[in-house]
């Protein structure tokens, strides 16, 4: 296996090029690919190959040097892109508990971010695909797919729609990733699809409260390849979140300190690893190092990426 001398010190452009070249060599050698990549190629080209290789990599351990170099590279790229802080985002005119933010969710510092996952929960396997699942798994690092695989092995079946699984965020600025599987509407949502989409938001809020989160950021669940119409999905998202916040503000913190999902099922275990919480394991959300927080203090961010979603959310929330 390729070896490297690893330092925790920040690296410049040259160090960044060396890091990505090492990572690509490691991943190629891991697969038995003998042809070496061209030397001196542009960073963007080398990183695209790194991304493709990790997107298609089976969930398996990597050696410590690989993880150290990967972590340094990914964290450096995130810092270079500019980290936004969920707690500092301006509130919407309609509801001070909510914010609308347009940007890359992998650069958002929040207690939890929501990933629109598929039922296998192992991330997107399409090399370089421009979906939220791919971006989160790429920039969190290969540890995330390993953690998700461990969760799914223990569960023994595909992830149901409308529920939530919690993992460490590893190299992302967030603390936790909340993985939820939205309904596949294919442009024609039914009442069941609408209930399932609302359940995605409610289940994630339950998990966020159980993990002691003060800030949680939602992507637009089910509006991509799953085909839920954007306007209707946004209306359901806003309605579900505001209703949940209203209901739990009235009930008080004690009412949501448990571990029940929106459909009455348990919010499943937290898989954590070398990012924020030590070696990989699974336990109840209550085992988070932080005590459950009062939902009345929970700030919710609706993260949008395109013009249409941004316009829809501003129309709904001012």
C-alpha cells in the first residue's frame, strides 16, 4: 500500500496537489489499477478522479495515513470555500425560528444537517454526481459510508421512507448528519407521499432534539431525482417544521427528550466515528455527549441551491 508522511499543518497549493495525488494513488492501488495517473495535472482534474474513486468505493477500512491525508485535504477545501454559520443566519420575516440560506450545505456549520438519502443509505455511487447525497458523502470522507454500512448491517433491511438515521459528520463543519429517505413521487405525489415527506421533516426534528441540537439545516428532500414538485414539497416542509416547533414549544423540553420518531417508531442509533465522537459504534441518541436541548430554542435552516427553490422559500417565508 502507498505510504506517506503526514503532518497536521495547513498545506498550500503544492501540498494540496501532493495530497490529492497520494489519495488517488492509494485508491487506484487498492483496486489493483496499475496505470499511474499523469503527473502535474491540474488539481481539479485530480480531485475529480479522487471523488469518482471514493464515490464508487465499497465501505471498507482505510489505513491511518490515508484517512489523515484525506481529512486534511477535505477540511482544507471546506475552509477555502468559506464556512457559513447556521446560528448567525438572519431569520425570516414570517418566523424568527427559521432561516432560508442558499449555499453548499457541506460548508455549513450547524449542529446537524439533513441528507436526502436513498433506502440503501450508503450514499450516491454515481461518480461526481451533483446530488446532495454525493456531496455530503464525498466531503465527509470515506468514514461516512463505513458508518452507514455498519448501521444498515445491524438493521438488516432497507431504510424505510420518512424515518431517520444519525451519524457523525466527520470532516464536515456540522456535528451530525441526519439521513432520511424521502418518497419517490415521480412528479405525481399521492396523499401517502405527502405524509411520508412530512414525516421526513418531523423525524429529523425529533432526532435533532434528542441529540441536543440547537441548529439543524434541511436540504430540499425528494425534489431532485425523486420527483416531488418543488413548490408543494416546500409547502409541506415549512408546514411540518412550523407545526412541530409550535407543538413542542407548548409541550416543553421534557416531552421530546425521548427517542420516538414522527410515526411513533424509535429514532434509531447514532453511528459516530473519528470525527467528533470517537470510534464507530451505535447507540441511542440519548447517548450523545450533549444533553437534549429545549426545542423552543431550535433554529431551522432551509438550505436551497437553485434559483427556483430560493424564490419559492422566500415567497413562503418572506
